[in-house]
C-alpha cells in the first residue's frame, strides 16, 4: 500500500482539527444520541456526499486500521469507491471489503448483514441529523425540544400515519430512542437495519458535515425504534430470496432486468452475498 | 442476467480523463493561461475569491480554469484548499475610509467630500454586443490610474452618524471575531457571524432575497448611501513585534445602505444601516448583501419578522452555495435501499387501497 499523499497530513485533516473532532466524538459517546455541534471543515468532497463521515473517519483512523467503505451496502458503488480512494491517497491504510476484517467501516444507508464485533467502529454518513426536522424546521426550536425530551410531536406523527394509512409510513431513517433519552435519526438506513443498532458490540459514530453535528451510540447501548403496543415496530420482509446467493434474511434490492419490467432481487450487502455464494459452492 | 454494479473504479478513472479532455476543448486553439483568466476575467475571479473566502487572484483563476468556468465548482475548489491553510492570526480592523478609490458613488447626496467617481462600471455600457471583440481587432487603451487620494474621501455614513441621524454601529469590544469556518453556526447569531455568512454567501441567493425585500417581502426603503470600490492595505499586528505591519493590499467593494426607521420606545427615529463587503469589484454582491443584512436586523429593531429575508435561520442556513450544491446534487448518488423501502410500502398501500375499492364496489 502506498504512503499518504505528499503535501497533506495523514488523513488530510491537520492534527488540531482531528483533536477538535475527537473531542466532539468523546462528548457524543458520553451523551448517547445527543447531537454535538462541531467546527465541520470544508472537505475536498462535496457536502451531502459523506463529508461528516469522512471527517469522523479521518480523525480516528490510524496507520494500523483496516478500512471498509460501503454505500447502499455495496463496496463497489461509485461513491464508496471514491471515498475509499480518498483515504488510500491521504492515509495509505489497508482497505478491505470483508466486514469481519475491517476495524473502521464507513457506511451510507446500510448496516452490514454480518454482525459486528467489539473493537470495530461503524461510521455513518448523515445528511440530516435532526429527527424532528420535518416536524419543526427551526434548529433553535428543535434543540429546545431535545433539552426537554419533548418528543410527543413525533409520536403524533407516527399515530397519524396509522390513522391515515393503517401503517407507520416511515420505511427508512426510522426514529429511535437511544439510551432511553435522546430521540435520534439513524441516518437513512432502512428500518430493516434498526434492530442491528440495539446493543451492538461495535461503536457507532454519526457524522453530519454540512449540518456540523456528530452523535454516537456507544457499544451495548439500548436503541429502541418508536412504536405503539398495538402497532409494534416491524421490519421489511420480502416474498423473494436473493437470486444470487439464496439468502432469505438479508435486505434485498430490486433489479429490473428486461424491457418487460421483469425483475430479480439481490442482496444489497454485496460482500455478504459474495460470501454466501462462496459458502454454497 | 444480473446487472452488476462492478467496474465503478475503472469508470471513475475514465470519467476523470474525460473531465480533463472536455475542459481543454478544441486542441487547435491555444490553451487559456491562468494569468489570462486573472487579468481578463477579473469579475469571475472576484466572485470566486469572495465566496471561496480566500483572497488569492492566482489560485482563484486556477480554480476557474480547472472548473472549466463553473464558478461554484471553482469556489468549492478554493474552499477545499483554504481549509488546509494554517491561521496565523487576525488582521487589524480595516478602515475603508483609507481606501485608494477606483470608484465611489453615493445616491443620497449630490456631492460629497472627495466627489463622486464613476470609475469602471457596466452601468452605462448600453449592453450592445461589441462585435469588434469577436474579431479581436480594436486596440484597448490602457487604463490610467484615476485613484482618488484617500484622505479626501471620508465615508458618507460617518457624516450622518455624527448627527445621530444614522444608527451607530456597536463598538468593537476588542474580542477576537468569530470564525464561521472554524465554529459551527449557532443561534442567536451575532451580527459579525451573520455578516461572515453573507460575505461568503451565494450571490444569486442573496440577490433574490435582497430583491424580495424591495418588492414588499420585508418592508425596507433602502438608499445607496455609498458604494466604493478600490484598494486597501491589510495590517497585521504580531504580538512579539508590538506594532502593525503592512502585509499587502486587497481589492474590495463596500456598500452601505441607509434604511428608514421610524424609531421604537428606546430608539429615536433615525436611519439604520445595511452593510455589504466583498473581495474584488463586486457591486451586485455587496448591495444584495447589504439589503439582506438590513432585513436580518428586523428582530433586533423590533420590526415584525414575516418575510423569508428577515428569517435569520432560513437565510444563514441556505446561503452557502457549496453546501447547497453538494446537497442538491447528492441526489445523484444511489438511493437503491431507501427507494426499495419506499417501493415496498407503496405496493403494500396500493394493495390495501385496491382491496378497499373492491369491497366498497360490491353492492352495485
């Protein structure tokens, strides 16, 4: 593996900035689910494309780390490749596609199917960190609501969904309560992945670059998806299984395969799918 | 047949080559030099420096070249470079009454000490396409220095402020100014923080917002008290030295708007100010900024806050074109997973809807 790019510090950010971000991360870990404002830097990748996650990763990565980057569950989507290439250029660390071997996994929109273990860090890219944002546009107001744990408005929203549609019509970025205190937005992962956050042995860090917030779920922390006694939280189910590996319990993406609208379902987690196939053959 | 999303890395590398090729254009023509852009596209350079928050004409010109003339992309390039620069300190406050003026006009007084200097402006060019430029034929006369002596042209606002007819700006208490690029925006946002945000805000966004205040969305009656463009020395006071040293000259445009204010319980009737400042020659930006700065003072002045331009959170959170451009365009990224989740829900809701339709249709 080649060394870091000439002219730039290891991990692109200067050490002062990394320290500032690590302080924000420590505060976030100390107050699970609380959004810590931080002096987000302008990164050489566009806002909205993972700058928060990139800054978190850049601040915690060391020479011995092994990095995996996924987008939509896959290591080979262009944005994942681009972020991986960025870290290869600015750190020279080893990268991997294997979930079990990575020490840091930066992700957009998915949690890997393979269970994480202690010592791993999952870094989420977060577009909008505020779970109450669609209900209250003002940051000054939502911060007050968090301070008072005034989350009734979200319960009402979910109730209205049930009244109108018969279901809670939120399928991704489904709100959770962390450590029985803060309402948290899990970033746009499908609600299928929400149960994986609960008491996960890995440290989960969330970076929102444009919105300048960091938050965290420490290992083995309670993460509960909001629901009602008579409408319990449930995850998506498919009638199909993965056309490639036959998995019946992974998140499936639909792929249109012909002009007649014919379709097939395949695992969104490409690494998991690959290993399942290897296990079969 | 599985349409795999493999091969992304090769596609990215091929795309980078195409970017370079497309930027270069027809190779039968000479490549444009960075120096040519700096000298002949100075207004584009000014915008990139202002919104890129970095005064460096050469790097701004380089960014414009690299971005094939896409100014927001050039601003992004400059900002990403700026982030990596160390901060040595804060310069002494600029006193714009010391400016070496290239242009200076006031719409509030017919004549002012130092006089009105029209200078270089597109205002009276009549906008007829000049086809001689197409032929590159006409020789352009070199500009003679028309600079006005700085001591002869004090700022118009200072006359009115001396008579208390214009609001005094709150005194600088000497504390270091906030740095929007190092600290997250928080509310209530100080005027210094707001002005920083507007100074690097997108010209088009501010123009539209400023315009809206003139059309009744946030009542304001602005007068262009003074617009000045020229050069100003920047001084820095190193602690170990004990005296300020001149570290260079920058080109800036400053705009002060005077707005009518009928007074409140504690403040007598007087004019209030909107302030705009931009790197380079950028009058449209400076004026739009001043309009929005004044609109954002509504709450402090006890005016109703009803229009978008008066809404501090709305304006400050959406003024930055690098943030906006990134987030709008992130929609290009794959959203297979979210979309799959929504698809599943919509299908389920449709099945239930059709079920209800069939049930209610039965009696007929």
